[in-house]
């Protein structure tokens, strides 16, 4: 599967008739992670997760983002060692998202720990989920953890999308920070983007690097130019 194709489809808001169906499929996939005895609780948890990601303030960090990440991860199939852990980390990594807060990742990790422990997920898997979520703070791969490279690449795959989709993504990020004055936003956003450009490589996996790196750098450079 070509990774960039994942971001070439229409967004869920343009396909309202399909949204509920997608949500139902995601719910079943999520609930199947848990033991049958925990299925009712898992459904309630998924409902909470969906409500968080469907909040009006989430222009980009919404359920569409989760679905795109899950689709990206499917492309790696057998390469993921802890499939359950990576899948759960995907669902929970942005569960807490407040653009005025500085500890969203830690709050998301705590949220995941509380619910996953209660629903009987093993301690080893829960620990891996927390490590993966916390890795999104700086987007730095975890040593000796190839799953973290795939997971982080999935989170940033949008950067390597087409110009049209990237521009929509950038506009949505701006809306999420609509409370920030333009001059301050430009300064902060440019710093974040420049930090990515300064890296030897944005993507950690060979496949993502080959398919997305060049386009991601071109997109970021275009956005920086617009912000200048």
C-alpha cells in the first residue's frame, strides 16, 4: 500500500452517510481487543473516546486523524510486533487535546492507563501504550522499539500528503489555535515546522522516508514561506 494514498480520500465531513458506518467498524475493531467479559465496558469506553475526538474544537485532531493513522498502520502489517499496544496508543494518544495546555500527552497517557488497566489489558501492553503516547511529545523514536518508529510515522504522515490536503491540514491546525493572535501563531508555528526541517529525517521507517519525506519537506517549506 502506498502510504500517501491514505490521505487522498475525501474527509468524513464530506461523506456524512459513511461516517456512522466508519464509526461502527472502528467500534467493533476496538472492542475486539478486549475479553468478551469486558465487551460492554469496552463499548462504553469507545463511546467516550469517540465523543472526545468529535468535539467541535477538534478541527484536525479528531476521529478522522485516528482513522488515517490506523489505515497507515495497516500498511505495515507484519512489521508491527505489538499490534494491540500500537492500536491502543493510536486511539488514546490525543484523547486529551487542549491547545492551551502543555501536558496533553501526559494526561492522555494517564487516561489510557486508568481505563486499560480497568479493562484487563496486560501490564506489559499498558506500559508500551504509555511509552508510545509519551513519545509523541518530541516525536523521537524509542530506542530498540521499531513499533515506535512506525507509530510516530503514522502520526506525522499527513505532512507528506498532497499540497491540497496538506494546506487543508494547516488551515485546520490554525483553527484549533484560533485563540492565538496571528503574529504569535506565526512565530510559534514556524518554530515547530523549522524543527522538523532541521532533523536529518522526519520519518523513521524506510518506507515512509522513501514515499513521504521529500513531499513533507516541500510542504513544510511552503507553509513557512506563507507564514513569513
